[in-house]
C-alpha cells in the first residue's frame, strides 16, 4: 500500500502552483500589460506570454480596442435661449497604455466626464437652427476639442456623433409652423414666377400678332375648330373690334343725316 504524500510536500506544491500562476500571464492580441517593478514603471509588454517576477512585478491589463461610450442626455441651453436635451455617442481607444495608466487615475471615467462637459459647452454656444442644420460641423468640433483634452492621457478620440436632440413640445410646434410657412412661401413664389412667364409669353404673342393682322383671323378659326370638337351646345363668336367700329360709324352717319 502506497504511503500518503507528506503534508509539507503538498504545501510546497500548492505554493508552487500559486507562484506559477502569478508569474505567467498571457495577453491577447488587443491587450497590453503595463509592468510596475517595486512601484516603478518599467514599460509595456505584450501580446503573448509574459513572465513576471513574483512579489516584485505587478501588471495592469489595458484593452486597446475601440470603446463605444453612449453619453447620457445633457441639459443644454442654446445661445438663443432654447432648453433641450442632447445625447451623443463617443468612440475612443487607448493608443499609449503607459500614459493611460500613469497619467490619469481612470482614463475611461475621465474621458466620459470631459465628453459630457464639452458637449454642454459647445452646444450651448450654438443657435438652435445651426444645431439642427450643421450637425457634421458640430460633430467635428466636438471630436477635436475632446481629443485635445484626452491626448495627454494616451487616449485617441476618433468619432463624436450627436444622436438625439429632444425639443420642448412648444418649440416642436413652432418649427412645424415655420416649415409650413416656408413651404407656402415657396409655393407662392413659384406661382408668381409662372404668372410672370405666362404674361411674358402673351406679350410676345401680342407683338407677333400686331405685326401680322391675318394671324388673328387664323387664331380665331383655330379656336372655332377646338370649340366645335367639344360638342358644346353653345358657341361664342368673338367679334373683331374693327367691325364694331365700322358699325358704330355707320350708325353715327345715319344719325347725322336725320
């Protein structure tokens, strides 16, 4: 019968496993390890297999992938005194793991706070119309400002997108009325331009007819053909003004003889 393993050997094996676990670290392709030796920064390692000195080295893992942060809705008062709620989305990533750990206590919390304050500050300087119409320009300005603030921390802000702008109900109704008035204005302008073009065409036609008197008679005959094609029971014949003048002159001569 085999003798039991002594307790001392079991303790040594246990501490050996714990020691090995603390010595060997495996970092994925998107991870880096910031190594501190006796409290001093010695650099960044990874990816792959990392060997640490037990009780001497300490490693902090840093994820280098792009992080998506949904900025909570912020209360903003625009430059034209309109109160609204705005939220946005922020895309950033760590580009220098050493600075991200050493320069700031919590780079994620610091980036989120600077994003919220910058969102309120930048949008507070905008007119409501500019905020609704120039979204891309505002996004670019937000990205530049936040990136400048986070650059010393080794954090790169790549994209900032304003997602939703929640307007008060009365402002929504006012914007709808403004849009309706703008559409009505455009309709009236288009109608007026059409009337002006039609009047110009009629004036051109009148000048052509004035130079060719027979053209009026041809137009009169064409109108009769078009009217008769509709099978109307009533036909209206326009009488030329010259004929009426001749009839009037005849009546005047008869009255003068009497």
